[in-house]
């Protein structure tokens, strides 16, 4: 709380400079915002200098693997997701569709496509006659976390993988995930690498373009924090867990808006408290595509939920922030996350002040600001171009990525997409402060066709 309070106090002081100072000092909040973001880029660049290429898929010992698909009204995409699992070179020993009270055509898909018989509410079906690994767990509506927790109790595989119903695994993705757990006994959670796909509409193409470069930078950042032994962000859309460890910490928290992010804190905490040496990693060769928002309001609602859940989790685990007991996680990652809670406010304030200076004709301030922003764009461009090279080498994927597209993204993103992210985060602050937890309905735009 001390770090967060200091960041808020500094924000108020810097923002006030816009009304009492002349020259570029009036935009102090923007300068600090740029310097902070640049420092994070420098950290990631340093940690990815010797970045590993595709991981060898050599197993030290076999490990059984089960997949849970928590699904609520996912009829249009359910079969596509199941088929992407079915086509893996090392298919899972068990696939459980945790049907969270769906009232669309999901039951019809499971009956008609896979021959499953609807089980009694709260129970799991027998195997599919056409796909024996597949089961149907039929549940009353209770939310994703509760559906996952129920499935965890019914699965006895060593490794448990969660896959969202709008996520399609690339060939070899499960083998890479399974191999990571087989070769590292202390590994308790791992995330695959996700590529966003959106509807082929005009807005969908724009949002997919921006989110693609965003995801590339984000997953490289996860790699950097993994190297620092401080990785926290595991994407539940495609995540692996050592089942025993997940059961030990009590599974997923139904009260959290981001149950996949929150559970990693508890895994880290438990591992340190019991001196178990548990590790968390990102697996570059475990690659998948996931359905992403293709228009403004769905995007803002997604980011609202993500950021509100992030604030929730940060508050619940505030005793770990700055605590050397938790190593780099406590002394580096969590303090950075404490600062990240107010970063969107810095960004929005910087833009607001710049607009005010332009409107009032205060060019003595505006031109130095433009020069500072131009320098930041150059830094972002250099890093983004480097990111494309690293990403291709690490994941083996780089389809539809171009230097020209990266150049354009680096130039226009700070004035467009980045502002939308900050607006979604500010909305998340409102949700967090008011206690109005809203999950909202997801709109699937392209996963079924992508299959």
C-alpha cells in the first residue's frame, strides 16, 4: 500500500504542474509516464537477449494430461475447440466439457456431434462413442471458476489444462505443454502463447491488427519475468497446471474477476511458504489462437473486467508487495504491478494536459512535448521490430507480421489503441471502487470459421 500511495501522491503532484509551471515541466506527468514505460521495455529487452528458440519436445517421463473446457453458451465454437484438441499429435487422455448451465445449443452439439448422453445435473457423462476421451460435465450456472473447480475434482491426470471454448490449439501445442511439465518436476503452472483473431469486418481487422502486436509484446514480457522468477500472468484461455498443486491451494477463486491471474499468486505464496521451489513459466511452442473483441464496446468491457480483477488481486496480496521472502516476485514484479495500477491514470492525464495545451495555444509547451513523444515512438519502433524477430524464433509463428505493419503500429498506437486500453482500465477502477463486479457476455466473432 505504501508503493501505491506514493504513486498516487506523485501523480497528483505531477498533474498539478500542468497548472502552475511553464515549459516541458508542465507536462511532468507525461514525462514520468514515458520514462516508466521505457524502463519496462529496457528490462524486457535485457531479459530476452539470449531468448530460447523453440523448446525441444523430448520427454523425460510420461505424464497424463486432461483438458477442461469451461463453457457457457458456446455452441457456435464448441466443436471447433474440441476438434483442435482431437487433432493434437499427443491428444489428452481426457477432455471434460464443463457445461456451466448453458441454455443455447451446446447440449445439441454434444449430443448430435459426439453422441454424448446428457448426464444428471451435477454429474459427468460416460465417454463419447466416437471420441472416447470426451466427457460432458453438466452443471447449474455458477460461473467459470466453480465449473473448473468441479471438473478438477473429477479428473485424476497429473497435468490439467484449461482451454477456453473460443481457443484453438495449433498442432503440437499440447505436446509442448505436456513436455514442459514432464521435464520440470517443480513446474506447477504454465501458459501457452496466444494469438488474437477477430471477425473479418473492418473494425475486426483493425482490432486484430492492434491486439496482435500488443500480444507479442505482452508474451515477451512474460518471458522476461519468467527469467526473473516473477511470472504472474497465466492466460486461462490456454494454461497448464500440475493438478496436485492446484488442489493444494484450493483451486480457482469464484469471487475474483480474473481467476487465472489470482490463482498464480496463491501458487507462488504456497510454494514459498512451504519451501517447495515451485516454478511458473511461459511455453513458446505451446501456441494457440483465441477469439478477441472485434469492436469498441466488447473491447472496453473486456479490459474493464481484466483491470478490475487485477486491482482485486493486487489488494488481496498486498502483503507480498516488497516482501523479500518472495524473492524477485516480492521485490520486483509486485512493486511494478503496484505502479501499473496507476499507469493508465498517468497516461490519460498526460493526453488530457496535451490537448489542453494545444487548445489554449500554449506552443512553448506543446513542441517540446511532441519531440519527447516522437523520441518515445522511435524507441517503441526499435523494440517492436526486435520483438518480431524474437517472437518468430521463440514460437515458430510469425504469419501476417510485417515490418511495415510494425512501423505503422508504433506510430499511431500511442494516440489510438493505447488510449482505449487506458479508458478500459479507468472503467475497471470504477468497477473496483464501487464493488459492481460485472463479467458480461462474450461475443464470439470468428473462432468457428477459423477452424
